[in-house]
C-alpha cells in the first residue's frame, strides 16, 4: 500500500489502516521526539509518549483535516517529522514558561536559592556565610524570595514573573534589586 493510499484509508477511519500507519511511522515520530528532547537533557518516556499522543491527536483532529490538507509535495514521513518537531517545540516552550516550583511551597525549604546566593558571593572564607545563608534568606520578605527563586532558579523573565504574581514588571525589578542589595548588605555585616 502506498503512502497516499494509506493516508486516504486513515482519513476514512479504517482501523486496519491506522494500525499500519502506526506500525510504519511510530519509530520515525518517536525518534524525532527523543532527538529533540535529548538536546535539552530530557529523557523521560512519559513526556515522549505525551508528545506522540499530541501528534496523533493533531492528525485525528477535525475529522483528519491535517491529513486531508497534506499536499503530497513531499514524503508523508517528512511531513510527520515536521509536525512532530512543532509539537515537541510547543511542549518545550510551554515547559520553559511554567515554573517548576509551587507558589505555595515554603521558600525556606529550597536549597537551590541558598546555593545560588552562596556561589554568587565572592568571599575568601565563606564557611561563616555558608552557615548563615538560611538566616539571611529568612530576613528577606517571602515574596522577594519567591521572585529571586523564579528569576534565578526557574529562569523566568521579569515580565513572566509579573504576570504570574499579578504585579508590574517595574515592581518585580525593584523588589529583586532591593532583595539582592539587602543580601549583600547582610553578608557584608557577616564579614566584619
């Protein structure tokens, strides 16, 4: 059966044709997904399965409209790689936009922020500071600690944080700046 015949039978919702379609193209789709995800050090089979499902869902959506619109100017597998790439990048963009920390998690439990602050302090003898980083963080308002976490740990932009916390970008920038100045001032007092 040719690619075009297979696609036409899939459009007609022929169950045998869909099994054949999946048999022929699953490895191509999964291969594309895994190659792209591995560039971002993501090796989770569940994520690949979710993206695979999104690709198949796109093919089935609106009575197989994507397959119906395929122009046959290229091979079906080439077109599927293109769709798969787009769905994978959609997933990666969404993942980059979403914070991986809960807004309700107690901030004091997050050691990553402590590490970032500790690593950012250019001190000859940081043992004294290492013992008090948690105390220093506790002296900063919870919202400011959250802003620092979202910015430095999650890699979010100030605009995204502002949208998430329902604040202005200027307010986020000011709070972040004040928090960093306070940390530097508190560390300076420790070194004296």
